[in-house]
C-alpha cells in the first residue's frame, strides 16, 4: 500500500515509507544547509584561501579579484540550467531567461568595445580563453593548417602553438602546424621584420597577435599588413589586456583584426570564462564588378564552440561576465585601469632603482618581466622565497633562455592589488619587499652551494635555522602591510 509521509518542510513525499520520512526530511534540510555546516572541510579550505589572499600580495599578472556582484551571479541558480545551443535555438526547454541573459551579455560585450552589431558578432559561451582560442583554430584553420604566434619563451601563450625540439606541448601544436615569431634577444621587443620574412616563407593561415608575458603594446596595423600579404586571418588574443582595451588605455585590436578572443577574469575583472568576437558583413568589394564578398566567420565559429568542442554553456559564468561587462562601462573602471598601468610603471621604476633589469626597459600595460640573470639567480628560486613571505608571482622565461624548466625571470602584474586600492607609492613599498626577498634568495643560494645547486637542495636550505627567522620577519612585514587594504568579493568566502 502506498504511503504518504510529510517531510520537515511540510511537503508530502508520495511513495516514501513511514520509516523513511525522517531521512527524507533530512534530505530536504541538506539541500538548504549552508556550506559552513554542511561541509566543514571545504568551508575551512576556502576560508584559509580567503585569509591567504587578504594577508598576501597577489602579483600574478593573470589574476584579479572579482567583485561581490560578479561572485553572486556566479553562485546563482543559473548554474542549474542546461541550455545546449544558442538563444532561440536550444535543445532543451525552459530557456526563456537563459536566452535573455545570453543576449544581454552579447549586447554588453559589443557595447563595451564600441562595436557595431552589423559589423561584429560575439560568442559568449567559451568556458575560458584556451577553449576560445582552440575553437577559432578549429573553425578557421583546417587540421594541420599553419598558424604563427609569439613563442612562449618570448612572451606568448601555450595555446599559440608552443612546442619544443623534442615535444609538442600544446594541443594547438599537435593538431595544427605552428611556427613561432620571436623577440629581439637584446631589446626584448617583437621583431616584426623577421615575422614578415618568416610569414612569406611559411604562408600561415592564421597569425595570432597576443601575449602572456610581453609588456609593450602590439603593432596591430603592422601585423594586419603582414596577414594581408599572406592572405591570412589576423586573430588577437587580448586575454591579458581586455580590461585595458575596454578603458582605452592601450591600443585596441578591433580596427585591425578579423577575430578577437579574450578571457574575462584578468584585467576585465569578471569570473572565469572566454569570449570570441568575429567580423560580420562585407569583407571586400571587387573594384571592377562591385561584387561584395561577405565574411563567413559567424557560423563556423559558433559551430566550433557548440557542438564542436563544448556541450551546455556555463550560464552562471555568462551571468558573471554580463555583470563584469556592465561594471567595465563605468568611469570608475576606466580610472581603475589607468591606475593599473601607473602602478605597474611605478613597480618597474622602483625595481630598476634597485638594479634589476626589466625586459624591454619598462611596461605599457599591466605586467613586467624581471630578468634575474644580472643578479646571478633565476625565477624558480626567487618565486619560492617570495611565496614563503606571502608574495605571489610566477617564474617566467626571458628572451634567450635555453630551458623553460630553469626560467631566468619573474613575471609581475598590478591588476589584483590595484583592485584592492593600492597606489604608486604602495607599489614602491612592494618593490622594496621583492628586493629583500631576492637578496634573501641569493643568501640561501650561496649557502646551498651556489647557482649550481639543485632546486631541491635550495628548498632544503630554506629550512635551515639561519633562514627561518629572516623569512618570518619579511613575511610578517608583508602581511602587516597587505592587511591594511580591503579585499573585494564576498564577506566570508
């Protein structure tokens, strides 16, 4: 006989045996219970990470602090909905508000960058920047077709086709044939003349104008002329600088490029996702016949994203992106981006004052690269010491490096700490902390047997009683300084 049990919240559970009523009530309670009591292990880990972020100095150039509103959208009920397909063309029902959200996100993205909807389209479904880039290659470059991107050791990104003499590292280099372009090993600046020469020999289908650790503005006009000369598509990957582009503090790739991709969580300060912009409308007009040739990018790119490479979009992320895009259209955001550049230049100047070599001599954007070869150490050792004193940055190759496993440099960025309200004078203080950390690195390195000592030997020496108090003193100073600035986001998590 079928039973009817009343759960703890008054809902009748048909078919539940009387003995299971208590369990069903417990289930309903579990679905409403906050993380703090439902899963104390995960909660405690997140709280500890929040504490680390508050007490530390985040100088990783690809990181930022999302606003409270962005995080609220990210943690919303939009996470629950499946919506394979595009607005008005879904494979599931119940997508009225998902369609509304995605169209709003598209509208805001085009508006932010001043793009005519008749001339540009956008796909807001990529899960992140790497999938966005791979979707473009899949759409526009045939398998084993040729691409050219800035080499990873010279400031490019893995997804721009990185490979070594022995191994194809990125999936991009596995499925497509890649040839890198390089920077001048002395100046650290992109050698556009060599790019042009090599493009004439390689005949790429697509050229990537994008950076991951290059501190100068790109010459998009020159790169477009090289692309046109070879009948190639010019794709900008503005993942690192999309917020700076939106605020007009660095040159925009849109006037010169056919396709533009970006992440949304770096200088744009949204949640983790990706965007693909593509040209629409008339591509060219025959001078003799007047016949128009139209762009054919929209359907190819949309099909590559879904169903080619992805399933259902992350609607909660699209919600977070939409919020970030609205925030990016404010005067406050423009002021923030201007300060990002000022802070980065202040950091570079102060480190130069301490005698460090800044690759390219400075920065036009949000990041800089410190070459530690002149002080006879490397990025791996310095990164480890700085991490131990609550300064987060990342080791990075410098022009001329022979091995990515022993990179010579440190990449430093200003977006995250600028979001916490730090100004130029504060970044001078940070430069002094970094200098103290690198000097301590040299002490530990000497005690471990010099630069020839292995990283393992270096880390073991860090635990020496001679260095533990010095590390603690610097860490205490860094954390006391960092805690004087607010941390954006949710109050607890």
